[in-house]
């Protein structure tokens, strides 16, 4: 850092008529330069979840953190019927990038957002210069697993059972703090997630911006196209994966990925799938190295 004070993020909205709506985002850093980094969040979360992680980087670089389809304030369609794979997320990102960057840009993401970034880079290398992926979802091939078996998986069922409504955001924070997926998060990180993770209702309550059925569908429709994208991706890729409970299960493909000469893969000691929340210092360091050189 050069001593410049980072400012609060700015709310942005980008109409994407070809995708059926508009994408919401948070912009960090000086508005008078090109974007250095585009960031994609994990399933069920939103751009604001990473505010405390990304804000300090705004002192030296310009960042766009987006709300993926079905999350945060983005209003792109969320049709569950006949849904297949995560291709819509990839195509949304590819539709957005020409509107916000004039040349290839560093793209980063966490979990589903990381996999989305990888799939986009494999398809449009002219838009993405390099990738930083925090515990991307790269799971073993499912083969002939029956849809019914997928629907009964713990992740799908857990998402479907998620409480969708609270009396207030403060009530949601109190219910989440120190529990489940949030037990390693700081209070600030949790409050950031809740700030944009819930929308106000007409009766004064709040409900999840990412509907439980949509979150569950993301788990259920994950397919194997991510592996093909990983092998085809032509740009440099840095992967930081969790030590415990990682969704980046690449050991069977590790040799093939390393053989491309494009992958730098590290396991971060003591971390879970929520690595960005647990090691924000490391995340900022890696993002700055990737985007600023």
C-alpha cells in the first residue's frame, strides 16, 4: 500500500439486455482508471460479503465485485426448470466484461464464483488475462449419478432447509453468529453478508436475496464441464485451496493441470472452504500480486 486511504465501495448496475436483466456490483478504488480486477462470489453470498477484504485494495487498484444471477441485487432471471450446469453464470460474466474493461483483466473468485471465472476464461481468453481462484468447486466427475441421488445430497437438502425469513437483519446476524458456515467469520464479515444477503419485505421483515431453492439448485446442477475448462484455460491460474473440507478436489487431475505449465496450486494451512474470510491478509496479497504485477 502507498498510504492512500481506500474509500467506501460504490454501488453499480449494468443493464445486460441479452441476459434478461441487469447485474449489480460494488466498485472499489479510483474511478479514473481501468479495472484491475473483477471478483465473483460464492454460492448463496454476494459482492458485499467481501467488502472488508477488498476495500483496503481500493487504495491502489480498481475492483469490480459482482452479484451473480440469483444473488444480491442482480435481477437476471432465475428459472429452475430444466436448469443444467453453471453455464449461465459464465455467460453472464462474459456479457458483462466488454462493458467494463477495454482489454484482458484479472478475474478472481471464491467457490462457485471461482469456477465461473475459470469457465469464462476457457471460453474467452481475450477478455481475461489471469485468474486467482479461492477454493474453486472442482469435484470428481459424477458419471452416471442419478438426479434423485443428487437431490438428496446433504448440501442440497441443507440449502432447502435454510431459514429464508427473519424479523430484521440484526436478528439474522444474531442467529448466524458463531454457528455453522459462519463460525470462522468475523462479525464485520457476517454483517456485510447480511446487509446485501437479505431484502426488505412489505411487512417490515427481511428475506434471503438468494432463495433457498436457487442456492440448492446450484449444488444440484453442478456438472463436469469445469474440468474441461480447467484443462483448456489458456491463461495463468493461481489456486489457493482449503486444507479442511475443500471443494477443490483436484488430486486425480493435479498432474495434468501442472503439466500445462499454467497452474500454481497451493493448500493454505488451517483453512476451511471459507478461506477468504479466514485469511483476508493472504487474499489481499495474492490479488494485488496478480492484478498489479
